[in-house]
C-alpha cells in the first residue's frame, strides 16, 4: 500500500480547495460542512529540480517523477470522537493514513462561514487535537482492559505492554499527543503505539495556514498566534493561499503559471512547498535511475538499504540482489555523464548493507 498524507481540519478551512489544487481533482468544495463525506485520494508528483537537471543532461525518451498520495478527509467537528458529524467514519479515515497535513483557517471572509462562528486557528487546532486525543484514549482504554487480565496471568510481554499503555494514557490525559512520547519508548513501545494501536496523535503532522493573498509572504495576526501556539511541537508550519493555488492549477501551460506567479510576486506555487514537506513528513527520500530511455525518480524510506531500494523497482531485484553501482548526484552534474564519472573513479560499488542516500543515482546488478 502506498504511503499517504491525510488533509484534516475543521469544515470550511479550505481543505478541499487545496486538495483540488494539488491534484487537479474534482472534490466538492462548498460553503457548508460535510460537502465531502468520503475521502478523496489523489496521486501527486513530487517537484524535484534534480530530476529536471538530469533530464536536461541526458535527454532521455521520457522523464518520470516520483509521487505521493494525498487524502482529503472531510472536516471534523466537536464531538467527532463520540460519533458527532460522521465522526467515526472520519476518524477511521485518519487512522489509515501515515501522516497528517492539518489545515487551519487564517483568513477573514464574511462570505465563508466558520463552523464555530469566528476565525480562531488556535482554537480550531485545539478542537481537532482534543477529538483525536479522546479517540486515542478510548483506544488505549480498550486495549488496557485486555492487557490487565493477561498481565495478571504473568505474561512478561503483557506486563511490559501494561506499563507502556499506562504511561501513554497519562501522557494523553495531560493533553499531549502520542507522537511527543515516542522518543521515550523503546522499539516495542513505538511499535505498539504507532502500528498495533495506530494512535491518531502518534502520526507526524504538518500545519498549513490558509491565508488570503495579502498574507502569503508576511503572514498576519492569525498566523503569528498559531505559530506561537505550536512552538513546542517541533512541527513545520507552511503558509499558502488555497484560492491562489486553485487559480494556478486551472492554468494550462507552464508559461501561464510562471506569468501568474510573477504577477503575484511568488517564486513558486505554495503547493510545491507543501508536497515537498509532505514527502519529508513521511520520512521518504528519492533516488534516481538514469539512462537514454528513461530518467526516473524513485521513492524509498529514509534509512533503507540497497536491496530494499532495488525492490521498489521490482521484487526480483531485491531477491536476487548482487550489488549496486552508485553515483552521487553532485558528481554526475559536475562531470556531466556516467562515462566521465567512471573515468574519474567516482562510481562506487556497494553491497547489501549500503544505506541509500537522498539523490543517489543507482544501477542494480541482480540474479534470479
């Protein structure tokens, strides 16, 4: 299953507008809650100037970027953890994604109603955090009921699980997300929280402040208050205008988009920064394969070894892995071709324990 980022937030914060801009999809963007009842999934390409540079040097028959999946999840409201406003369905959708893109409204517009009557991104975030935290507490309590009985029977694994669950429960009850306790847990504890229980607040999060045109670069009072409220979370905050991103997405040619960006005083679409940040949020890196037929970007998790990277292309590559021929991106760009890289002695031959680095150009030798 591909890795996914889920876009969440209260109703009418601009989630579906942003999703459409990212994917050129057809999600319903309407000025009332629950315009989107089912999660919309879009596959989007990850902008990467390195891929463009490689294609420029090699001039292949085709160039293929890597991708990431974005899921537009309908707006949460107060009481979602108890099933209010289709809350159970929405929370189940969040549980299935690997990371969360949390959109908050940071613009004033009397023509766009706010579900709580007033624009307050700090309060909006707290509503989402509370609902996710309450659902996680319910999940932990249900697991505790089973583990307590098993622990009394003397099972060492269950005794350890009981200790972890009690620690996480106290953490959640203090109003903190599960992700902020992960560093204090060993591998078993992290697996229990993130994989077995799939706690909603254990997922990494990226905050997106949806602003109006005047606040894209400098922000406003709403964004300043929001940034201050998340200072202790070690989370990235991005500002963009979903309305502008939607206008950019409607333009058909790159020339038209570039002219529009220049007119708005922007160097690139905000969606580019969001996609790249989402990619990193999922702990992904890119390696490349390059030849006359095809220059292609491939996605692999950060920390993957060479055979796993080979398996992204085809499972046979991983099963029969012999070695990987690796060229560093900067060496290729500096020297200009694979032949010159080899002449300069800059191509490395790596084995099964090689940790793939972001930007590596790789060629796999295998035998099945």
